[in-house]
């Protein structure tokens, strides 16, 4: 309608339309690429973001105590029994506001996230 209109003064030249369409299509493709990439990323916030993170035991778990994960001290419990203070643990799941943790095998104590 804009390219082959009956009034020559109201026609939009193809030289203007084609680059504009190409720019819009490229912008949409780029936005779609970023959207799909974001959908594939691992969740980094909330309870889902804590699962599989590592931390340090600040108060011995016998089986309940406290751990330091993501810059915060959390209430935690260990189904595997007691874990000494300073040990490295991995978050298995989050039950309401309590982390369920297991010891990290072979990790030195207090490497990351240690509270003084």
C-alpha cells in the first residue's frame, strides 16, 4: 500500500523500506536469541539457586546446626548425622527456611565462605 500507492508523493521508496525491515528482523532475532539463552541458564536465586551450592558449617550439625552459604548463615540439618564446624557441605534441598546438607568429600575445610 505504501510502495505502490496511487499518489506518487505518498509512496515510500523500497530503498527506505528494505533496510528498515532488515533492521527490525535482526533486532527480533537478537532478542529471541537472548531470550532462549536466558531460558537455558541455571536458576541463580531463591530456593532453586541454593541447591548444589557449597558452604561452611559454622555451628556443628548434630544433626541440626548452622551453615554459611551465599553470604548468609542458614539453619541446616544433615540426614547423615553430625558434621563438625568448619567442614565443607553441599546443599541437597531446601525445606522451607532450613537447608538439608551433606558433607563435601575431599574438600578442605574453610576454603570458601568461612565466617570468622
